[in-house]
C-alpha cells in the first residue's frame, strides 16, 4: 500500500528510467519502458479482444518450440523493456519475465489512441535495433477498416514496409501466416455499435 501511495510523486520526479529503477515499483504494476520513459498502459476490452483474435490467427503454423502470446515484457537494454501486444517467442523462455527479445520471431502492436507515435516510430526503431526481423502494426483507427502494416528488416538494419492492407493478409515471414483483417474490422465495428447503443438516451 505504501508503494502505491508514493507512486504518483515518484513518477512526477523521475524523468529517465532504467530497468534497475523498476525494482522500486509495485510488483503487480503493468508497465513498459521505452527509451527511458515509463509507460503505464490501460488497455480497453476491444484492444485486448483484438490481440487475442490476432494471436489465435498467428498460432496455427508457429514453428515447433515457439508460441504466440499476448502482453509479454521483453528484455532489451537498461532503458528499454517493451511489452508488445503479441509476441511469437521461444516456449523455453515462457517462465521468464522479461523474456529476451533476441528470441522473438515476430512482434505485433495494436495502435490505441494514445500510442500512434510510440507504435509507428519509437518501437519500430527499438525493435529494428534489437534485430527483430518481423514487426507488424495493426491500426484500427482508419475509417476504411483495420489496417495491418508489415515491416521487415532491410540490409541497412532499418525496417521497410513490406505490405499494408485492410484485406486478408498472407505472408511466409517468419512462417506461413494468414490474418483475416476484415474479421478484425468486423470486431472493431461490433464494439463501436455497442458503444453507440449504450450512448443513446433511453
């Protein structure tokens, strides 16, 4: 209880965090550390639901010894401990937190209203520098539907866009995967309708 009560003042005072500083936080706190910035995510039902649906689409062809899971902290360096929405990583690291990023085959971020710059730029730069060859950004904020953008590492060590679509997406990298992006849009629209109905006056 004392740590929780002191947390707001601690966040106000500290500007540049490292993984060593995380020991001062409550053990049950959900956080990310990106370029020394502490982030306390608060996901919505929809955000978590779309992450689960994506994970279930990725799982069927996962190579032996790998699993697709949601919301896992990854070990990068002293100023970074990201928590991607979906991770395909070694099952042998499944009891470790944070798990080593070097063993990740694929990382996926689902954009939320507050995470556009972080997901499209800061995390893309971080994951490329860490050598993750495959990174997707799933953006549900477009009027035309959810858009999946596939990034792959180029010879320069930076990400390049390999594909971007609101249609069914198929890739062989890092293994054969088919994502029914229109189904993700349908899920988003279902949540939007439910929200609209709850907002109507009785």
